[in-house]
């Protein structure tokens, strides 16, 4: 009787081991096929209130991340803590250059319109109580002295001798001291600031 019970126990153990549904400890890895990416796409649309017109300005943004396809992707990378180089930082002067080229593509005098915008924001600052998020952004973007004066010694910002930097700071100073930005920069046929802000008479 004892050998029969022993043989039955061995057979049950072998069959349980061969059962695919048996509970065993298995290792799982979070790996994806080569070339798999995780992508986020989002946008911001801002309507402009104009007489007899409806204009929407839309910005689209996209973030894309490569998903791991090999275990070697999980090894940590070494980052130099003392490094001061930020590859994702866009210097303010470079932003103005990009904006000038963008406005040139729309048939405007890009540099003149950027200078006029800096002048107008300095001439008539935003109204603190009523300004919207968009107006705060406009105030920040078209006030070049916020960054250029603070980081004049930094290598990431162009030197003050740069022609565009001088023009930007002069445009801001002109708006604060004299005004008349539309006359000073008459080659720009329209005010970009007026498209995104409302003038309050106090």
C-alpha cells in the first residue's frame, strides 16, 4: 500500500510541474518592440478679438519618449552634477531671432515688429488688476531687460555688443522714456501687442 501511495504522490507532483497554469515564480520585464515610442501631443489655442474678424492662434507641442527595448536601457546614465550647460535653455536673443524670421515669413518686417513690440510694452505696461495669463506672457516675452540685464555676464546670452541685443534694449528704453513706438518703428505696419492685449484708459 505504501509504494502505491508514494508512486501516486510522485505522479501528482510531476503532472503539477508540467501544468502551464501551475503557480511558479517567473520574471517579467517591461520591454517593448524596437522603435516603440510614447508620445504626448497637446495644444493651446488663443482667440484674438478683432472687429469683424475671428482669428485663433494655435500652438502645438509634442513630447516623445523612446520606450526600452533592451535590458541595457535600464542602466543609469552618469550626469555631471557640476555641469552648468542646459541644452534645453533658449537664450532670449535667439528667441527674438526666431520670432523675427517667423514674422518675415508672414510678409512683415520681423525685426522692426519685434522692436516695436518691446517698445510698446515698455511704453504702456500691462494693467496688473485686469491682465490675463496671455498678457502676462506678452509682458515677460517683450521685456528684454529681464534676462539680458541680469545675465549679461553669462556665456549663454549674447554679449551686449551684439547689434540685436543693443537694439532690443534701446527699444525698451525708448518706450519708457519717449514713447511714440509706431512712429519710431514705422516699417512695422501692425502692432503685434494690440492683437493680444486690450488697452485700458485710466
